C-alpha cells in the first residue's frame, strides 16, 4: 500500500473496505444519508486530530541524561527527543538552532553567548533540577524564552543527604572508614558528639531547609535560620528562630547548613570572617566544634577560607556536595584535609528523585510548547 507523508494511503476498491478502517460504524453500500453524514464528521475529526499532532510536534535536546520514563512521556506526546551531550563549542556555533526545546542538568552551560546563537526556533529551556546558575535567565527572557525547572522533585533526596553529611561529620564516619582501610583501629581518636542539644543554623529556608530543620528537631536540635525574604510567621510556624542578620546566625550556631541559591548576593557568603564568629561550644558547654555542610550550590562557601579554617581548627569538620569548580581539580587541597569529606554533586542522585525530576520537567516543557505558562517558570518576571 503506498505511503504519503507518513500516512498510509487507503485505496479500497469498495465502500465496504472503508468500513474496516472505521469499525465503530456499521456502514454498508445501502447506507442512509444520516450514516454518510456521520461518517463524514468522524473522518473530518480524525483528519483534524492528525493535523494537530503533526503541527505541535517539537524537537527536544536532552543533553545531560534523563529517566527513560520521562523520555517516553515526551515521545508519547509526539515530540522527538535527541539524547546527546552537546559540546560547548557546538553550542557557541549555533547547535540549538535545530531544536524547539532543550533540557539540561548542571553539566551543560547556557550563558548569553550561547543563547544569542540559538536563533528564533528555541521556545523553552528546561532545567532538570532546582538551581539555574548555569543558565543566563536574563538573556533567555530578552529572547522571550521561558526557563522552567523542577524545584520539588529532589527535595527529599537532598534532605536525606544533608542529614547524612551532618551525622557523618560528627561521628567521624569517613575518617574511621579510611583508617580501617589502612589496617588501623583508632577507636579513641574517633570520639564524636551528638546532634542532640546543638544549634543548627540554616542559610535559606525553602522546602529543603524546612525538611532538614524538621528532621534536626526530631533529633533534638534547636533550629535557627537566616533568610531575608522569609516572613516571620513561616519561621514561627516551624518553631525556628529567625535571625535578621547572617552574622548573628553564625554567632549562635555550631552547625551551619546552606540552602540558598547562588547569586551575586550569596557568592562567598560563608567566608573567613563569618566562620570565625562560630562559638565552637554548645550552649550547655560541650566542646562540639564548628561544622559546615553545603548541599546547595558551589561558590556560596569560600573554599580557600574553609581550608584555612579547617587547618586552624576553627572549623572542626566540613562536608560539601557542591564545589566552586566541578569536577574538582586534581590536587585540590581541601578534599585532602582529614576533617573534610565530600560527594560529587549527588544531592538529586536517587532513583526516586530522577524519576520525579524527569516527569516534572517534561510536563513543564510541554506546557510551554503548548503555548501555556508553566508554574515553575523562573524568569517569568523578566519576560516581555
């Protein structure tokens, strides 16, 4: 049977053959005029549906990987998904001109110089995750390109990793593991402290921070936060002490966990001067030391200052999942320090989070492609 433009050309010798294509109709050669009209309406509806699918199909670049269920969701909706990492040089050369949408994680960078080369075809940028510091959202808005993300998908995974880093630091789990691999039994050297009765300071108080605070309170910690955009009633409802100054947060807390975005305002927010403010003792006099955890964004912590504070003993332990430079360069002295332990940006690296991220960002991207506004558009305030 011949094919035309992806459609199978039906050429039946008799009218009855058309009925086989439309089993819902009892249609025979001696059909009534009403049946003919019904058939015509049905055929018109089918043609319009097929035309709509053809005209709304989009070509979507997925450069940093995606859960297979999410890929299937996009393809089932009629979109073409291209799973391929695009080198930065190719992005600068205008590789995005061939796509209606692009979905990235943190590895792909989309600065202004890339976006200006994308042409007029690109309709939406999807960030499969929360942070959008790898995307110039202002430049995107100037080109009338919405940037959407998936802020809720990885919340639980990052909460659990943050608590894991806190516990690992206080109980010296990474150090003890390394020691045992060297056939040592340094039981006395691994004496730690409890989270119970200590003060935890949260920089930023969004979904992840609130989740961390809730778990910390269950473990007996007193929770503080600094968030200049947070209504006081939100902190009060969470039984959390709200500080008007980030400096007073450091002065009152021996444990600091970071949960804000990376902006010009928050770059190196955790610096030598602020780490020097930390008390080193709990309110009941336990010499628990000072501890820093960052599972938010690299660059919020001044890593050179953190290393110096570890070497001086002002900071007893530090645990980072994110870094100023990723991947971390060889010979990085911070990761060699015995009181430091890190993970390679794995906050959202769980099966559950990846499934949620893929679904959420896929739906958001398709919402924009359908001509609607996604509720997770991060540059809506900048769009014309």
